[in-house]
């Protein structure tokens, strides 16, 4: 598997579907029937499975103009169109990433108008909508109308964790591509071959990330990310008293905030610098500087609002990821308690896991896991993180109480 699909680790079945669809799309452009191609696609799969990467690779395959490429082998990865898609600057590809907790109806209507235009360079106008499950109900209805009656050469690529995350009227009009969590061995091999990560570290990162390719790379390459994960996984062994539970909750929230701040700081700085440059900051021209004062001030304020909204979302997502790490820890405990001959996600903490397995019952472990899931639900409902996590750590300490 090569070209634009090379980065889709462990997704051979999905890649086969997308390759055949890209070939059918080329057939459509040539005046044929194009059986297998449709105007709306829904990419689903667990976090880290590569939903947006698969959608982006498919967009490149649809727009590929590599010389001499056969219809059945679209997405060469070398032509100008593939390169433009890869760097996010192809004029016929609109990539949408909701920055806040939701995507409004006004934003969706603007997007629908943009999608209605004819292709500029390629044969298709493509909208790649990441985190499409974040649309509000009104926005989903606006999106539905566009998907029901699309222009002839417009293709919608929606990404969501599960088909059930989209309203049924949208889901029923999309062809669903389901991605799976890639095997740890496949992720480790990719880290070794493409990033030069030593095999032992690559396998550790792949297991710890539970198949999440982006996080596996961060764990393998960044010692600070590994430290923050270790802080999270030290919580089960630190809950000696009620005070310890409060301290652990505070530490978990703080660790997740640090993770989110690290992820957003560089992006915010780059965006702000680029916007200031657009409005002429640093230029000696008086007109440009007046432009910064008049138009730039409003644009900067709007950008700051978007960045704050995005930071809130990333902090919540970071905390949720930490909770999933804890859930995986207790899943390992349960596996040991039942004597299951499976590979532990947290093999590097086997001694702690075995000690906890000996000192508690499977029923306790299930109660602890349910407490983590309940905490995730409360956070999704906008409960104060400190309060939600404290309630969870109290149950982790005494699962038979309450």
C-alpha cells in the first residue's frame, strides 16, 4: 500500500473501498457509470484510528492528476494535486475543523454556500468536515439540505467517532467507512520505520496509546508526554485516604491542563503571528499600520475568542484521554484477575497491576471502571472537572461505598 494511503496503518479493508471509489470517480469524470462512487461519505472509528487522515487521503485520490496514473491507482502522493491536499492548500478542498465545543448553523450555512461552487483546478469540489459530530441540531439540519441536493461535482467527507453520532437523516445519505484501532505491532513498526524510534520504545508507545497513532508518536518522541502519562497512572496506588483523593483529583486535572496547554500554545502563537502579518504589523507603511489598528484589532479579538473556545475543548478532550488511560489500567487489572492470556496495555506497570489484582475483587474493579465512565459522562455534561474527578477518585479508593 503506497501513495496517499500509506499512512493508514492497519486499515487495508477501508483503503480497498476508497481505492475502488476513487477509480469509480475517475470513471464518472470520463463519462462512465462510476459505480461505487457517491457524493457523501461518513468516516467513523475510535480516537486515533485515522478518520481525518483517511478522508484526506481519499480527497487526494479524487483530485490526483499524476501523469500516467491508472484510474484504479489514484492518489500517487507525488503530483501537484496530492501535494496541495497534503499541505492543506488545494483550492478545491475545504477542510473544516470545529474550534469550539460545537459548530453553529451560521458557520454551516457559510460552508454550504462555499461548497456549492464549481471546482477550480480539479474535477471535484470536496468538503472535509472533521468532528462533524460537533454540529448543533440546527446546523445538522442545514447540512442535511446540502447533502440531500448536492451539486454534481461536490463531495462531502464527514468524520465522526460513530455513525450514531450523526442524525439518522444524514447518516442514511452517507456511505459509511469504518476504521478500526490498528494493532500495536503495526503502529510500532510505523514509528520505527518512519520516525526512527527504537523498537522497544515504539512498542511501548503503541501499546500505551491503545492504537492512537498521533499519541503513540508523541509518547515515543516526547519525554514530557511520558511523564504526564506516568502521573495519571500513579493515581490508583496513591489513594490512601480521603485527602489523597482530593489531591489526586487536583493533580489529574492539572496534568490534563498542562497537556492541553502544550498542544495549543504553539498553534495559538503561529495563528496570531500570521494574522498580525496580514494586517501589516512590523511594516513601515503607515497605511498598513492603520489597517492593523482598525481592522486588525477586531480580527485579533475574534481569533482570541476562537482560541479560547478551542482551548476549552482541548482541555476537556485531554482530561477525557487521561480517564481512558485510567480505564485501560483497570481493564488490565481485570484481565489479570480473570487470568486472561491477553497482552496488557500497561505492560510497563505489570507489578502494580498484579498487586492491585491480588488485593481486590473483580467486582471492585468493575465498580472502579464504572466510576471512570460516569466521570466522563459528567464532564461531557459540563460538570465542574474538579468536582467530577473528586467523586471518581473517592470511588476508586472505596469502590464498595455509595
